[in-house]
């Protein structure tokens, strides 16, 4: 079996996700988790951009723009949710962001009870 893409980086990001959930628990708005995770990722020395702009191009023209919750090390997109359960539309949102940016690895994170959930997507 081939090695996972950015396995070590993904492991470090997941560690930060679970630390944020351990500290905050569930019940907050998505933005609270975004801010806390941004801080936690920075604390361990990772380069993180919040609300990273991702443009969709068509024949040389920008025809749309998305904003990813977090972009880590310029190569992993994080889409954060605080929902009772994840739905196909949440997965589609992350996959669209990945296609628009050309970034091959994305994590869909849901901060909900009883534990945080992380789903990994690769294009």
C-alpha cells in the first residue's frame, strides 16, 4: 500500500483538532473552533492562513471565489463545521475548494458531541 499523502502533517493537524475539542468541548459556533484551531496550529509551528481566498478560473478569467476556513502549510485545506452530523453537501463544499485551489488534500472537521470527527479527502 502506498504511503498516505502528507501523513505526518495530517497527524499533527488531527492532534490539534482533538486538543481544541478536549479544551472547548461542543456547543460553540464554528468561528470559535476556527480561531482556537488557528492558534493551536500556530503554537506547534505550522504556517496557517485563515479564510484563505480560493479563486475559480474559466478561460483565464476569475469566475468565482471561495474562502477556505484554514489552509495549513499551503497544502492542506481544512473545512470546519459544528453540526449535529456531516452531510454530502459539506463534503462537496470541501471538494469544490480543493478543485478550485488545486490542493490535493483536505480535511473536513466537525466539532460536535461526543467527539470531534475528521474526514480526509484526496483528489
